[in-house]
């Protein structure tokens, strides 16, 4: 490292005592609480993405989109204060399309600009140039300073959705080779932007050279973050950037982004309502993330590390007929081989047979059999799926169905 590189001054708790207590961690937690508030929305009969907020942030002279020098101490250049409440721009979220998996083309974010962010001429207020001038006045020492949680000003700008300030600060950090500087949980500014659901800032950081496959201290990439919280706009920003990302990167639990997306969707749909296609907004977004990852080429046959489950096993285990059907309708690969993959000896049909009796179980079993599931395959306990059905009159119809179907498809062995 060059000797001309400025040191990273630390910021003590005492130095922060006169500042707002807002941190990246608290900002993201607050955003997550708002996102997880229950909703009664939902679109009957389709899985389309909800309309998002306008493309351009709401910026005016009273809301500059970046802090003024009053929030910094000229006599103490190492002092790093979070922004006061009320200085945020509106979140940068996008409209995105939701084509069927078989449709040609690519996912597109509506109207995403290329290059540096610019305010429309009709919008009054500060420009990117003004933000750049402000960051220049602050200097690299303040922009590179980290507080006790490792937050830099860029992390805070990103968490607040302050796009112009974030872009200008990111340009400075890029020059000094610290665009991927990490806070205490290992999050780079790109990962914070993803967690804060800021698609435009995600695209800005990628365009400036942020590492697209960076992971935090839990091994989660930007794709994992988007999949976990159901953020299709973030996925759109990543994919539309044209930058190569690793769709099969695994977190420290051995999960790919697609595994993570399926698990998150299962939670949002728990318990699955088999009698209705009404989905909450949260479930719609998470389903869209699943579709997007599949459409962009995520490997649906990938097995998670701990139990060797595929996404089909995970969907069946959650008694989720909607996701099972989605996976069985994928236009690529050997469907029969996929359906009969084993996770520690159990096929998806074994797991379906072990589900509680009811309409979801029956629907899943029938769909698996129609897709080529082999009812003669045995697990490590030498059990066939029919042996895992619960006793009682409920599963009797499935018992007879599995017995009638117990002719192994050619080419498959137990």
C-alpha cells in the first residue's frame, strides 16, 4: 500500500456521544421492521410484482440528499456523525417486469440510467456535482474514517438511500482502493445497499467497480441478501448491470441464493393456503425472486451442503404445492432424474408421503408421480414412499395410488 494512503482514523464512543445514535445496523433493522409489517394485499390469480415507488428520488432545496458541513466538526476531522433524521431521500426502488420463465429476453428494470446519477433538469436542488464538491471538502480522511461498528460515511449514505452522496463518496473510496471497505459484520457498501433495498445505489456501486461477489461474515452475497428479504429490484439491478455474478456461491450454511430464496418463500407462505392463490405482498416478492434466479440460470439441481436437499426437497418439506409445481415446470434438464434425486436417501416423494394428510400432500404426491417420481425407490431405512404414509383413513387414497404406481420407470434403480 502506498505511503501516501491516508490512515483509517477510528472514532471512539465518546466522540460519537454528541451525534445521533443512528447506525447502519439500526437503520437496516428499522427498514426491516417496516418491510415485515403484515399486509392484507395480494393479487388473486397471478404472481405479479407490486408497483414500486418512482424512479427518481424526491429532492428539493429543503432536502438536499447529502449532509451539510454543519453535521461535521471541522476541528475534529476524525469525528463521524450519522445523518440526523429527516435528511433522507425517498427510497430508490424500481418498476420491474415479471415474465414467465419460458419467455425469451431478460429481466429489465424500468428506466435504469447508465453512468453517474443525474437529476432531471426539471428537478430543482443540488446535483451530483454539488455532492462531489461536498465530498471533496470533507476530504478522504473523513470519508475513510470508521466508527466503532466499522461504519463509514458511505455505509451510512447507502443505508439512508442518499444516492447522490453515496455516489460521490464511492468515487473517492474507489480512488483509494477501498470501495469494498467492510463494517463490523463484514458488509461492504454494496451489501448494505442490497439490505437497504436500494437498487439504484446497487447499480451505481457495481458500475464504479464494487466487488459483485463480496460476502459478509456469514458468507452471504448480494444475491443471498436479496433472496433472504425478497428484493426483486435489487436482483434486477445486479442482473441488468451486465456484471458476472456467481449464482452458485454458498453461504456458511451451505446454501446457494436459490436455496435461500425458496426457504424465505416457504416462510412467507406458511401455512400454504391451498384453496387460494392470494399471496401477501411479501410472498409475491419472494416468489418473484425465486423466478428471477431460476430464469437467470441458477442450478435447481444444486444440493445444499448439510442434508443434500435440492430446492424441490425444500418445497416439498414445507408442503408448498405452488413452489413444487413451479419447479416441476422448469423448461430445462432431465425432469425425471431431478425428481428422483435423493437427500440422505430420501427422494422428494418420500418427503411428500411423510407430510401430514391433507390437500397439499395429495396435490404434491400426484404432481411428483406425474413428473416421473419413482415410488419403488427405497431410502436408507429400506422404506418406499408408501411406507411413510401416516396411518388412518386420510391417506388411504394415496396409499392405493402409490401401490398402483409401484412399477419402476426404466433406467432407474433403487
